[in-house]
C-alpha cells in the first residue's frame, strides 16, 4: 500500500482573496525598522524584544486583547537563504514555527512565489510511524488562486520525494517504488511498463538482475512515458537501490544506517517527473528506474565476477558495493537507444562526492559546457544548490580490466566521483546531452526548507532549468 503525505502540501495554503482575519507577516531586514508599516506600539514591542531584523528571528506582535495581530520576521541582509539563495527562502521557518492560523505576507518581496514555496517546504513532517499523528491545525499562508498551481505542485513533488526516502526499506521495496510510479502515471495519464525478476534476463537487463537476485524481493525496471510524441525528449534515470548492504563486500553496520536512502535517485526522478507532468512542460518525458535490493545471500553476485550488460560490454566486479552504477548502466543503455535530447541521471552514488562537497552540495557532471556554467548559479538562487565537476576522460583508464571490457571500480581513494560518472557515461553515446547528479539525498539537520531527513536534491533546480529552456 502506498502511503504519502505529499498531497497534504496543498493544506499549507489558504487559497483566495485576502481575508480581514489574516495575520500579516512583515519581512524586515537588518536595522530597517524605519520607515516601517508597524505602528508605534508594535515598534516599541520589537525594541523591547531586542529585534533588529537579524536573519531567521521572528517575533509575534500582540494586540490589546493579547492575540497575535502581526508577525515580524527578520531577513538579515536579504541574501541569507539556507543552504543558499535569497532570504525569502527563510520563510520555511514560518510555516513550521508559527501558531495555527492563516497568515499573509504583508511586505513587498522581490520573489513572493519563492517565499510561498519555502513556507510549504518548511511545513513538511514525516509522521507515518508515530502513534500520534500531527495536529491537524497548522499555520497556513494566504495564496492567490491565480498562479498557485505551480507552487502547490512543486511542494507536493518535494514532499513526495521526502516521503519515499524517509520510508524504511521494510516498506519501500522495489515493488513499493513501482506502486508509487503507477500512482503518478495514473494521476497524470502517463504510460508505464515494468519488467520484474527473471524477466529481466529475458528482456536483456542482466546487470539489474544480478544486483537484485539475492533478495527475496525481486528487482525490476520501471519505464514511464508521458507527453506528445515529437516534443523534445527528456529522459530521467534514477537509481532505485531500496537497501544496500554492500553485497558480499559488506558494509560496516555504521554505514548501513542510512541505506534506506539509497533509492534517493529514484525518489528525485519521480519528484521531478511529478513537477514536469503537473506543470505540463512541453516535452516527451521518459522516466526509467532500475530498482533492486543489494542483499547478501547464496545467490549474490561476487567480487571478481564478470557480468554481461545490456550494451554488450562485459563488466568485471571489483566491488559489490558499487552496485548503483551497475543497475544504472542497463537503464542508461535503454534510455540512450531512444536518442533523447537529454538524459538526466540521479543517484546517491559515491561517498567521494560527499567528501569533496559535503551533504548540502550535490556534484553534477555533464558533457554540456553551457549547462555546467548556467545551472549552478540558477540552482543556488532557489536554494537547491549543486556544483559542476569535470567529466575528465583522462581517468577512463582507471576502469580498465585485464579480463573484461570494463571494471566497475577503481581501487584508489582518488577521484571516485569522477570515475563513477565516467563509468555511467560509457553507456551513453547517442543522447545529445548527458548530466549525472551525484547527490546525498538527506538533510543531516533541520534547516529552514525542511526537517532532518530525506531530500530529493537537485529536482527543483533541474525543473527550473527545464521550465526556462522549454518555454523560451
């Protein structure tokens, strides 16, 4: 059974014209109380609270009856979003922190839609496994009905991605990922097909089968299509390892604690797909998710095995804990055969990317220099940052094998993220543009845009890029 809070994202808003009972929220920058829309009594109250407009601080302003009449919210210097971007993104703190009621933004903001989205993103909570669910009353933001659809769809999509990543592997097996994909396909009128278990061998997806064959929960290849034939072809590929023990090169226990999030790439692909379909971008969308559980068992693939791939390349297994690139290789070969305009790959792929850039900043690799230059500043401006890394082909030699066409790892502590990206690129030759996003998929601590937990990083950034590109 598919359980998600995603559709409740709309409940963080009150749609329609402003009401006299709406509580105004004033965004106030550092030391900018004058001139102010607040009256003398309210300004005196703020002075008594030592409020100076510093970023992230909010103060409730009472009326004569002691009820909340307004909110003062500090935005600092205006460019203090977290993890990046303008201070409008700090509005996520309001959605999560204000008392129940309906609020309206009373200040003139340069990006009011971004503030509204932040409000919804910050309001998210994951309570599926708590005996007491969340209180039904919440702080709602007044939002004009015109233009609300895109904001609500984006919030829904991110909430969905978070739900998927936060759900433990006991309830997020390959079959559960399929069920979610089918819900989205039904919602948007997309076509979907799935290849399961031993049928993967019959349909020539040997690497996906090999990674998942030791688990009692069968691996599968999910393939969803939407949009008019003849429109630009956009293909999303997401790594869907529902749990990663590391296989026979088994991970230490401490490294398994967050391995429920190893399907974060699939969650991100589905998040982005929900945005693309919900906002009706003019494209022919294809979403391909190879999903498997990398388990330890008598039928597990082994270090030193030589495995066939869909593309026809033989792959030597240098490490069974580098399984994500294997399932993606078969999926990419399928995607590339369709000669799409672009392939975007999302995966929680390497610890090397985290060592280089940390948890907040996903690495991305592309053969498109324009994309490498334009996407990072765009992503940073909306609080969904990423960083371009080189697809330096000089490291291809590190994947050489003495007995097969390619090895799945380079046994060295150097350039692991680049080497992994080059492995993926080896299975793509026909797509006009290739981009691989090596993400963490997790927020280590609560921040304005959401609580600690799963996060479909880069989905909003790629969506904003596609929206601009496909509507220009």
